């Protein structure tokens, strides 16, 4: 999970649909704008190629009974079916990734060791309820019932998500390793290209960017080279 900026103002079709008896928030412009604002990633798990991704209501609209929430542009998020299914329609307070005052990357630590079968570790740094609720949800998303031996499709989806996360972390680690190879001249074109690639993988557009940013944040040399 990472902060993103939602484009404004709301697409016109939302206001038009809201006035209809059976209007839909899934109008074409809304879908296009959300997919673009969220860089095609699920706002919770940050995976960009899930089997199903859709428009989700951050605050529930109770089957349209809360019409304002149903058509509120700032309540519409891009979420994969795995995360949407785990989050459910709850009123529980969660960090809002489009609220710039919610400093997600500073308040939550995202950690995973780059080895097979490692589990993501999500930790609240700012120990306030809204952060702890978000951490609890994210832990469920990545590590759903890891200690339970029975099969479930949700467990399988979490397993698949962790696999994709590890592949991305491996790719990131490989680039970092290459960057710090002694043979590469520090002012060379090759090094500049590698730096560009690493920074691209750290950007909001990239899948699982929160985990990669934390790898950089935690290492003094990486931090100096990639965060200044
Ligand atoms: Zn997701």
C-alpha cells in the first residue's frame, strides 16, 4: 500500500448516473480514470496483474442505500478480488491512500526477506488504531491463514500473491547487486541506466513499491544513492 494521487475533478458520468434510478458507478470514464490513477494496481496489495481487478468502495454503500458513497469519486478505489474479498464491507477505519495526510510509507513498515517461502512482515510504526487496523488487514491479505493446513481459494490467492511479491523483490535485488558490482565504473553510462531502472521499480507506478522503498530506506548506502 502506498499513497497515490487521485485525478480531479470527478468524471462527469458519475453525476449523470447518480441521477438515474438504477445508475452505475462503473461508467466508462470512471473505470479508465481509476485504472490510470492507480497505475493498474490494487491499492491494497499493490499487485498489478491479478486475475480480477475492479472498482471498490472504500467506505461501503450498502447495496446503493448510501447513494452519496456509491457515486462519490473519492470513495472509488481500484482493488483486486482477493483484497476486496478480505476487506469486506466494513466501517472499520483504515488508512486512506488518497489522503496525503496519511503517511503510509512512514507509518507502516513493509518487509520481506528475498528467499523462497519467506513471509511478508507488515508492522505499525505509528501505533494508532487506524494504522493498526490497516496493518491487520494487510497481514491477512498477504499471509491469509498461513498456519492453517486446510485448503481454501483465499489461502491459495495469498500464496500466489506472495510468490509474485518475491519475484519482484528478487528482480529488484538483482539490479541492486549489479549496481554495486566493483567492475562498474561509478560514472559510467551502464551505472546510470541501472540507477534509472532501480528508481523506476521504486516508483508508485511499480508493483509492490512499498516493500522496495523499505529495502532502500533501511540501508544507509542505498538511501544515500537512491533517495536523495
Ligand atoms: Zn489486492
